[in-house]
C-alpha cells in the first residue's frame, strides 16, 4: 500500500515537472523578436499550448532550438516557412492578411494588454 502511494506521488511530480518541457513554450514563458518595422513579435507559449501544440510540433522541423537561428521575414511566411507553415489560413489565420499583422506584431500598450483583444484590434 505504501509503495503504491509513493509511486503515485512520484509519478505525479514527474508529470508536473515534464509538463512544462512538453509544451510549445512552457507556460508563462515567451520568446520575442524585434519584428522589423512592424513591431515586436512575442510568441506566447500558453496560447499555442492551449491549442495542443508541443515542442516537437515545430522543433526542429520548422525552427531550430537555438534562439536567433531563424531569420524570419515576411516572404518566409508567404512561402510556408516558420510561422507561415501553420498561419496559412487553414490551420490558423493567414499571414497574407495585412489586417492580421497586429495579432503577432505588438507595440507599446497593445503588447502589454495582449489579453484584452478588443483593445488590440486595429480599426482602419
């Protein structure tokens, strides 16, 4: 009985420890890029993990594990590379739609209030 309890508790802690390693970017973690002239791009691990993506969904097939190894430019997206592999209008919103740039490219107050989607929307 005690062995089962110890095993169950140990397994629980192992799974909790591994959970953050299995997600796209561990919960609460972000990766940022300068984003050229369009504003900083922040990859939110939570947003992708909530949709079921894990590290191996993109690494190493789309992105190397070393930050800065990808030179992401607009043509990369339209050619289906990097983010454009999923952000193609089928799996996720398309990078071809200029009205969606603000979904990833954030500046100033818009980035800090990312969770408030209505505040982030452009009204062109």
